[in-house]
C-alpha cells in the first residue's frame, strides 16, 4: 500500500482501479477496518435552503437558470430549517447538510441567516455542513465562528474534463474556495460525480487531486449522475454500479481516514450494489426522501437495508469529525 504521506499519482491509482473487483474490495475493506467502525454508516440529511435560479451552467444540475426547470425559490427561514434539522435528528441523522443554489455565497442579510442556521443546527448537537458555492476568506471565518463542521464544495471531475461540464467557473476557482475553507479551520468535504461521459483517467485524476490536497478532505461524496431531463446530461446512460463500487474503494484506499459518502444516485442502485459500496469502504449515505431537488430512497428502506445487512447508523460520538478534530479557527477579531 502507498504511504499516505506520499503524493498519489494517476499510475498508482490506475493500478488499484484495474485490480479484480473482489481484490480491490477486499483491500478497501481491510483499510476501512483500520480506521473506522466496520458496521457503522453515518446518516446525513440534506436540505435545499435556497433552490433554483443559479447563475452557473453546471451541465448536470437542474438548478441552473440556464437549463434547469426547477422553480427559483427564496432562502428559507431559519425556523423552518431548524424544524427540519430537529426532525432529521429524531429520525437518526447525525449530520445536517444545507445546500444553496448560489454561484458564490451571498453577503448581507442572506449570509447572516445562513450563519443563524449553522448555529441553530450545531445547538442541536448535529454536525453542520453547508454548500453555498464560492466563498471568500471572511465568509469562511464567519462560518467557522458559527461552528460549521464542514463545507462541501466538490471538484466534480478531473481538471482536464472539468471544462466539458462547467464553463462559468474554473477548476482553480474550486481549489481556491477549498483553501479558504481549510484556512479558516473548517473541514473540507469534496468529491465528485461519475457518469458524465468522463474517462476512467478523469475519475482517477479527480481522486488523485483530492488525495493530494493539503489538508486532505475529511469527507468525500461520491455521486452517480442523476440524469435530469432538460439538463445537457439528461440523456446520459445509467452508471454501471461496479464503477461506483470501484470509486468508493479507491476513495477509501487513497483517503483512508475520510468519511466516504455514497451520495446521489442511490435510488437507481440495488440493495446488493449499495452493500458492495459499503464493503468497499463507503460509510455514509444521504438519508431522507429527497436530495436537493431529486429523489432519494425512503428512510424506512434505508433503515431496513442497514438492519438486514447487520449494519447500524453511526452514533454522534463516532463521527469522523470528532475523531480527526481540525485546528481551531482563527478568531475573527485577530484575523
Ligand atoms: N451551488 C453549490 C455548488 O455547486 O457548489 C452547492 C450546491 S450543488 C447542487 C452541490 C453538488 O451537487 C454539485 O457540486 C454536484 O457534485 C452535485 N450534483 C448536482 N446535481 C447533480 C446531479 N444531477 N447528479 C449528481 N450530483 C449532482
Ligand atoms: C454532494 O456531493 N451531493 C449532494 C450534496 N453534496 C450537496 C447533492 C446531490 C444533488 C443531486 C441532485 C439534486 O437533488 O438536485
Ligand atoms: Fe449552481 Fe451548484 Fe447547480 Fe452548479 S451545481 S448550477 S453552482 S446549484
């Protein structure tokens, strides 16, 4: 196995990707057990706090004003969001993730409202994650002060394929936002999507970039494209579940301590395919009937899947964010 302090190369990643799937899953499961409880899956609930009307042109996304047919809605009220967070907690989630269809986080009253959402979610003893688009350094510090656990900002794909998917902001913009996030002491959640027409090399390039980030992401969402009618990628064929298993296994081997999140696309996955992803080291799912705008399996089905497989929801005290505590944020006053 490659020393985790070394920089990963695409060649090393490809050698893993090309292993027989049984061997790859075996290795990934062995690494998983060195760092994580073998039977626990973190349940995270997602809520779109600002839906639709986004200025970006991400080809996969139904919330882009350029091609999506999702109605634009205003930012939700804090109380409504907290009611949803309380419900998520009582149904077993330990992390609450809030997404906004923004190119970059809005300033002013909208940002203050997001800070109040973060403080409120943290006061419920839930992990809080937000994804608001690009951030500046002051916004990152304010989110850190509000107690944000992690900021989600996906690289989505390789640097080389990125321009085929998004033209309105660059791969470097994404890396810049991630460095603002980690610079403020907030944990980085960053992953990608497969099934957009990228090559295996692009998938490996994405994982190599993520694994070589300093600090490494503590959370890596692996999304299978949900093809949405009306988006440029609406006609893409379904992802081969084995490819998703391989991505989970590589993410586990290349980022051993991270929480690997089996994210969008589970509605199309059989229970057996999801179980293979768990064997390959995925240890989190989005839990709730909806992702941001598209469907997700029923919570009852997810609980039955875990129960039938002898797995269990991860307890709050086991979550990786506590185990791998990030440095304290720089106090705003002294920044
Ligand atoms: N606007 C913010 C941004 O893009 O950073 C946050 C919200 S955005 C919807 C969050 C992530 O959802 C995207 O980076 C992408 O990885 C994922 N996503 C969006 N649409 C998807 C789809 N149709 N299938 C799979 N993943 C999708
Ligand atoms: C991530 O990587 N996947 C989630 C979360 N982070 C924000 C979002 C998936 C969105 C799928 C399409 C939709 O529901 O609009
Ligand atoms: Fe906007 Fe995010 Fe959708 Fe891109 S992925 S169009 S930035 S909401």
